[in-house]
C-alpha cells in the first residue's frame, strides 16, 4: 500500500523526515514557502545521539567535511577591542575538543536534500491554506495549486508553524516567549575574519560573528530584549531598524556590519521562544522539530531535536502501518523525556555557557539502538 505524506517545511526537520519516510516506503511531498532552498543562516550543532542519526543516513563524513572549523573566539568590548580569548570553545559550538559537529544550516539542508534523492517531491514557493481530515485521509488546500489528498500531514515548519495554527489553533497557548528578538544576517567579510568567532555581550545587546565555510562572508547574530509582538514578523524594514537601534552604541567595525545589513537579502528575524504543547498530533496530522517542541537557539539543540524527532516519527509510522494513532503516541512517548531535557538547558538568568555535564546528559538523553 502506497502511503503518502505531506511535509510542511523544507528545513532540517522536514528534509530529514522526507529522507526517512521514503526509505521506509512512504511517498513524501515537501512544501516550502520559500522559492528555493534557503541560503545563509546561522551555524547549527549536531550533537550526541543526533550524530548517530547522520551516520545512519550515510552523511557523517560529508557533514564532518563541511564543519565550520572555528579555532576559538574573542570576547570584544563595545568598541570591538578584544578583552578575552579562548581556543577551548565558542559561543555557537561549545567545546571544540568534542565529537560534536557545527555546520551551517544551509550546508546541512543541502546535504539532506541530496541524500533524500529523487524519490521525494518538492514544491517551493507555495504553502498550505487549509487542512481537512477524516478517518481515512487528509485534504490539503494550497495557495497556488489544486487540493490534494494525503494519508498524513506533518508540520515541520518552525516555531510559528502554519500547520499547527491550522489544526491546533492559536499560537498563544503553545508559544512561550523568552523576551529576546534575534536577527541573523550575512555580509561580505569586510574584516577578513578567518576561522575565528567574535562575540560581544552586555545587558542590552549580544552579538556573535563568524565567517562562512569559504571565509568570504560573515554570519552575524544580534539578540536583544523585545516585548512579544513588538516587531512584526512580516516587516523586514522594522526588524532591521530595531537591530540598528539596539546596536547604536557599538563602535569599531560594528557600524560597517549594520550598513551591510541594510542591503543584504539574507536576513532572518525571530522572537525567541519555546514551544510547549500537551500533544503533538491530532488525527492524521502531527508535528516535528521546532513546530512541536522548539527548545530555542539558546539550547544549542534545535537541530539535534529535529534530526532525532524525524527518525523516531518515521520509524514509528512504519512500525504501525495500520494504527497511526498508536504510531503518533509512541513517537511522543519516546521523544518527550528527550525534549524536556533539552528545553531545560535554557536558563535566561545564566551568563555563561551551559554546564558541560548538563549538556552531555541532554544530548544523549534518548536511546535509538532499536531504530538504527
């Protein structure tokens, strides 16, 4: 029996899920509102059991070859002067002597896309506008094409998931804001930064800067306090203006970065939040990754949660071909303790890095032996 699955979201969770589903005999369709695979974005981490997942996908060597290769980081004052340096860890990657891998999000997504092969259907530049389901199927309506029926629909579409909103209702009960807005953008490498990270943090603003894999660009993250809904998620001009206002007291090379930010098309904005839900499925619709259980970038574990969640969801669906309710319940039962550990890494009062023993416990907090 050919079972069909529509996956909303062409990021890490969606692409990994598509890979595992087609391997288990499903026909997977990925729909992504962006016109193409997104470029730019931050470095992400693959840690602990998630490394076992990429090994099982045959991707470990390719992922390792595209790692960021940062050698350390400098802490800067507000004028861009170094006040401290370390070759032991960076803010984005953690300890540099671990087996964990830091890789740029777009590089990882490209590898996942290629690994899934031609058996997955991709629809770019479109989105789901309505979802209706009964005991036997789900009908999805789209912005740009006719309705289609699927056996299942999976939301892998991020913190402000479209699927979650259509099926589970308003975001308000599930989105727990952390009181921080974060901008991620790319600029030319005008300061010739080579395999090194720069960071600045004070009460009002935190910045992290590091070069792209080929060292030709800078990837910049800037975070600062915001009230929920203070800045529209659809108003890029207002987002960039907010970043400039938050960074107005910074000197040195920082003003150059802001000037380049005004023109870059590779700009992403989000209010950081965690997602807490009493259940991740309803009927034939389920959620994976940030859409169901975002831990926020402050955890450093969002990508690992997405990779592990995609594996567990696909495998439990395959193991229960006649009982999707049992499959979704099994997926949730296995994932919830792991999610709880990783969401618990976030402490908005902590000034330093996550304690190493706590991170070690969280990144290895689920057994996948029977699934790999």
